[in-house]
C-alpha cells in the first residue's frame, strides 16, 4: 500500500511538471540540446543518438529520444545543426516532438578568447491519444466503464518556437547561457491558455590537464569540473559534475538538486546522483549513465537509464589548413575520436 501511495504521489508530481522541458544527463554528448551555440563546436561533423528511460519501475514512465547532427564549415566560421527530439509520457501517450534548425558563428576575440553566438528555430507538435485516457465520468466500480461525455478535444497542436544562446571560451574555461521559448507559444490541446514559460540556462566548466604515469609511461589525463543551472517558470534545477578522461575511457559523476532551497515545506530539493561511464572506439563514443534517485521515491522509482552513441568525423586535410582560425570548445566529448583523444583543443 505504501508503495502505491508513493507511485501515485510521483505521478501527481509528474503531471504538474510535465509542461516543463525534459532534462538529460548527457549534456555534452548531445550539446545541441543545451543551446544552438554548440552547433559545429567540434570543428568537424557529428551525429549523436540519445535515449532516456525515466523512473523505470513506475507504470507509464517518461521516455525521451533524440537524434542530432551538426557540422562546422571551415573558412566561413559558420556552424549548422539539426535536432529531432521526442518525449512521451502517461497512459494517454502525451507526446511532444521537436524539429530544430540551429546556427552558430565563431568569433575569435584574441588568441585565447572566442565567442559563439547561436540561434534556433523549432517546429513543435504536441499530441495525445485520448482513447487511452480515463475521464472522471468514466469511473464506475460496479458496472462496465461507460463512454465519456467530455466534449471533443484537440489531439494535436503545432507551433513555432525560437531560442538563442551565447558561448564563451577562454583557454580551458567555458561559460554560456541559453534563452529558450522566446515567444512563449501556447501549447494547449483544449483551446485554453497554456503558455510555454521562458527557459533560462547557464552552464560553465573548466578542463584540467593532469600528468599521470601508467605502466611506466607518462600520459596526460583530462579532468573536467562543471555546473549547469536551469530555470523555467517556478521550476529551478542545479547540477554539479565532474568527468575524468583517460585515453579511451570516460567516467563521470553528477549531483542534481538544490538542497539549500526547499521545493516544499519540510521537503528538501534533492533529486539524483548520476553515475556515468563512456568508451571510445575509433570515431564512436558509447556512453551510459544511471540516475540514482535520492528522494523518497528511491525504492519505488528504480532510477533512470540513459544511453548515447556519438559519431564524429575528423577534419579533412584541407580543413586542417584552417584550424588556427577555430577554437574547439574545451568541454568533454567535443573532440574527434579517431586515433585517440586530442588534447590540444584550446589551441585549435
């Protein structure tokens, strides 16, 4: 009985926040989901596929899937990206599909400083299957369930949306922000007013090059420390994380929560501990993470799983001639995977 109560509370909480944008754990593996400034941020061509299954033990859990593509045009400073993203939740299969086109421009302010302003336009489809929902007038615990007398409702809503971002780079340090849902479109499926709130994101981090010795051979590892903050309407989310990168392996840990800011009275705003592991093979990166729930739903949610596969094409010989004009973002998972890790990103 106690488990059922926790599940019901989780679903009620989820239904209250489902209008918020979905969140991911693999920010830097699928960075176009953070902001359009990351379009072309590798200096080459990249394709990424991401899937997330949230709260696997709860019926009708929340699932998301994304595919993204981006490319940097050497000699022009232009980066282009495209994102197809879909999230689905609930018995009624409430689904939102985004198709985004992104553009970024590289500006070298000095030898060590660069900026990447970006913008995006999104076509959004919101859909629900009412045949799989239950209305209040259908609840009948004695006889068969009657048909609902609810008025006809729209099953689809299509609208446009816009976003903008700015990314700054100073040697091995990066910082940036994104403004999404700039026109705050109406996402309602029942002809009422359901505005998508403006979303504000800030992210920053730094890479440290660490000399280590392994099997009597000196090598350079990379360590990253990062912070990510989101605010949408009254919803706030903070993440703190660190990655350790050695040759073909990547390990990371994130904490998602704001324990100093209570979500409700007597309820601490702490969400999950994220454990991550990645492995590179030639030009591919395979990444898996598990979100360990830290709230009262720990025993009943079974956490969340997320996987990402990234393919990157290194710059061609002709493109390498222009490398001095481009600074690859020193974030994790932004370099090319062929022939091992490249550790001179901020000099490119």
